[in-house]
């Protein structure tokens, strides 16, 4: 199905009505950017991003892999987590952010993209198989989801999302919600 402004608006509204994590996502989207920028956050706040990345699949993601990633993230020294997030906050581009974040245990490019989204939701959007598939089905991406994507593949995805957000006069959060519902 082709993506249009009305499809994006409709699917984003459906996301808000039907996705059980919407309220906590919206709250963290409001609070985490300032917390990450100021350094006023705890280990649980950072771990929440990792949990959110996997748990938004609501059981469709293999539980053993999700649990393993969540546990491995907790193995990171908290100072290393703070340094990686601080470097990502200070970064000028996606590649630098991704590089800083993927230095952490259990943070691959998709999980790093989730951190990017909660660091700067106006400029970054999370990547994953569902949203990638929605873009591919709409002929906005030509290749199947690379599991996991590289940093340069994330940048290609991000540029496509930014272009679409401009075309549809919406923010990346609305576009993400629409793509997530479109792929359901």
C-alpha cells in the first residue's frame, strides 16, 4: 500500500488507540531527552530503552533473545552507559551516535537507534524489521531488512524517514507510529 498523508495520519491515530505501550512511550519521549541531555537519569531509565525496543513486539520477539539482551545490558558498567549516552547526546550525526552507543554490551544498531530516538525524537527514529518492512512494502526502501542493519543502512533508513516526514508534514514519531501500524 502506498503511503500518503492521510494513511500516515490514520495509522498514527490507530497506534495511539490500539498499542498498549503508547502512554509510556509518549511519557518517555517527553522526559528522556532532557534527562539524557542533563545526565539526570538512572540505570533503569537507560535499561528501559533496551526493554522497550524488544517488548514493543508484544511476544512476537523470541523471549530468550529479549531476556538475554536485557540481562547483558545490565552487565555494562553504569559509567560506561553514561559515557556512551553522553557521547551520543553530544554527537553531530547519526553515525557518531550509533558508534558511541554500540560500544555497549547488548546494543546493536537497532537498539542504538531506539536510544537515538529517545535522545532526540525530533531528529531520529527507531529502526526494526516491522517499520522497515512497511517502508519496503510501500516501495520506499528497495532491500529487505538487514538483520541487523549496519550504521550506514540505518542512515539510509533515517534519511528516507526524514524525507517522508517532510513530504507528509509530520514528525518522525507520527511516521514511526504509522509505519508500525501499517506493518501489523
